């Protein structure tokens, strides 16, 4: 979550950021809602309500201070009772004792009210998204993203004498995937990889991990489960109708949708030394997503599934290091897909399409000839100190004395999500004879240069 002082010191900035990101904090306040049918002032109303919630909490804190002063005055008065005439001491002592009891009762009530006010404020405040980088394009549609560059040249399939098929047609013709069996066992959008697709999947994992290790990332395999507290700290919503998270019944555990959760949560409540930063981690994990509300052509086959494997990059940095680290993560992702020789473009994602924790986000979109369009294959986000505040991850600045700990900045990026990388490989490396060439960098791991039809026994 954001530093609450941003609300107190610059509430207009919060309102504009809500507009830029089209972010709803309260269910009854959004563009076109009953409270604001014209959609003109919903952000200002949202901020006003947040300010009121914070003011209520601060007012109760001041009341606690006043109550403590009264308790101190009562204690001091009790010590002075002996100086009164004998015939007044008993009455005054009884009065002060009764007053002290009432103040203690008032204190207990006030503590409960203050805790409730803080919960109400923070429940709303955690729904306020991160601030937005000044260079991030404003808008909320695909047309609003800024294309930064294109790398690689898509193949001219008509010149080669055939029309490209989508990855699912290619995979099924080579017996590389079985969605029917996956649905029978686990439900729709689950699948089995088969034959060389298994080797391709493993080769992608190995290759991405090798690149990450070469760049100084410490490799991890991570748990597939995490506590709800960790998910919330990283900005994920583990419960609710629109959640993308699978929750485990009768527990506070959830299946993770990304190793961002398990890598980011590793250092909850930690205080690092500045010389430990930047701290670079890479995690291999299974990923589970409900994909609630997903449908359409772009969800076909392996592109959008309930389970896949991913190599995630994660960095803890000082605030001064985070923007350069964001570019570094992007460069590493590009290195991987340049080595795979997959044509792609880089997008600077528009404000209205950013996830709540992201200050800025870059996407890599591969050219997918089967659909005749680009499709997202990786992304990288700079979340600044937004996640670190709720997870209480700080570092102690170098210097003399005992500098006050500061919150780290946290960044994440996908080195490779194997399901989507398989889509890009199958579509870009398909051949006129129905085979699929294996990217050169993966051939030693797959064990062959071409994937062909099954031989009949």
C-alpha cells in the first residue's frame, strides 16, 4: 500500500492517479455510478471519503492522548491528597479512585474504537493503487499502450508456400498436447503435454534459469502454496467472485499464480543492510490461475490455462536503484527471446491497464502468426515500495549512527512462462511439411533439431 502521508500531504495527486488508472476503491463510487452518474467527480469523492476515514482515526488518536493526560493528572492529584486537611482526604481519594476507574473504562473503549477506525481506513487504503510513473502513457485500452520497439522479422509464410496454423492445430497434429484428457481429469483449460513438448517445456525452464544465474540471480524452487497474508501483501486478492486465485478450503493457504508471491514473501518482516542490495532472486514454480472471465480466441489452447510453469525474476533494491533495475529485468527478458529468435515488440503499458501494485510495467508481446497478431509472453513491473510497506520489508541505509530503516523497492519480471513460450515456438517454427523446428539454443536439451509426426508401431 501507499505511504498514508501521500493522502495527507497531496490528496489531489491521489485523485488524479485514480482517474488515470480508472481505479475503483469503493463499490458505490466509480464513473457512471449512482453517486456520480456523470462520472465527473468520483475520484474526488473517493479521496474525500479516504480523508474522512483517516481523520476519524487521527481524531481518536488525539483523544487517546488527551485521555492519557487526564490519567496523569489524576495520578498526580492522588499523590497530593496527603496535603489536604484530614477531613477532606478520604472524600477526595474516593473521588479520584472513581475517576481513575472511569478513565480506564474510557481508555479500553477508546482503544477498541481506534483499532476499528484503523482497520476501516486501511481496508480502503489498501485498495488504492500505486502511484504511476510520469512516462507511463495514460489511458485504459490496448491502443493507449506505447510501443517502444520491435525486434526480429516475422516470417513471410505465403512466400514459403503455406498458411500458418495456430499452435493448437500444430500441437495436436504432432500429438504434443492432450486437452481432452486434461479436462476429463481436472476440468477445462487443464492439459497434458506429451512427447517432445515435455522436453521443450523443460528446456525452456533450464535455459531461462541458466540465463538468470549468469546475470547474478540466486536460483530457487518455491512452494506452490502461500498464506493469504502474503498474497494480500503483494497486492493479490485471494477471495471474492473475480479472484484469479485458487484457495485451499479450511485453511489460509492459496495456490500461487506466480513465484512473485513466494519470492516477494520470503523477506516479510526483514530488515536488510544496504550493502545487501540489490538482491536478485529467480524462482521456478508451478502457477495456478482461475482465469475468471477469460474467453475468446486469444484464450485458445495453451495461451490461457489454469496451470503452467514459470521462471520468475525478482529484485529487492533501494529506491535509487529501482528504475535502472526495471530496465535490467526487461533487457534480460529480451535476451531470452532474442536467443529463441522469436519476433516480439515491447510495450509500455497504459495506466488504466496496470495492476494495483505496479508503478510502471513493460510487456513483451511475441508475434504469433497463427492468430496474425502479437500476444503477451512476459512482463516486468516496478512496484516501488508499495508491496514492501504491507510486508514490512526494509533496509538500513549505510552511514554513521543508526539511520532509520527505509522500505525497499520490489520488482518482478517473467523470464519465461513455458505455456506461452510454447505457443510462440510452435507457431513461429512450424514448417510446410507439418514439422516444427526446435530453436537452436534448445536443441541440446531437447535432443533433436526437428519435431516430426509420430511413427506408427
